[in-house]
């Protein structure tokens, strides 16, 4: 993890860079597609969804969530990716939903730079790395 400065333009420019964003999405998709069938099942995406830690208590103190509530949250999140309700997520669906989420984050951040703690390899970190690479060339 590292602390980075970013603003909405950093994210939007990354998402609009088809080569950079497409490569990141493709790499993450391939990593999640453990059976290499070109589709993500719920079980293949579950670990990724769990890493989002969508249910936490305030002030960084974890509270053990209700298992049924967690199951419902993860199922709902999966359905956001599974746009055609096929029970699996293909690369186009995965890319479209990640793009939608990234642009929503950009909208929420706004034009003024903010400091954020980013995980290595996250899409936001990739956006920052892309911007730094462009600025140093």
C-alpha cells in the first residue's frame, strides 16, 4: 500500500486509455478465470468481491457480519457484473462494470486532488502509475 494523490482526471484518463485500461482489465480477468474458460463464475469472482470489504464497522473496527447478509451482498454485486443474467461474467461485462465503477469513483472524487491509500496492483494505483509515466516521459 502507498499514499497517492489523485483526482477525477487521473481516473477518467486511465479509463479512456483503451490500451492501458483494457490491458489491466484483461490481466485481472485472466487472473480470476482459474479454469480458463473465458467466463467468470460466482465462485471465481467471490474472492475478488470479498477483497472489497464492503461490510465493516466505522473507525476500522471489524464486526463479524451476518453470513446471510454477506451472501446477499456478494450475490447482488455479482449481478451488477452479470449484465445478461447468464450466471457468468464475460470479459466485456467485466470491463463494462469496472469502467462504470471507476467513472463513479472519479465523479465522487471530483477535480480537486485527494490523498488516498491505494493497494499495489489496484485499478486506482494503475491509474496513478499511468499518469506518473506520462508525466515523466
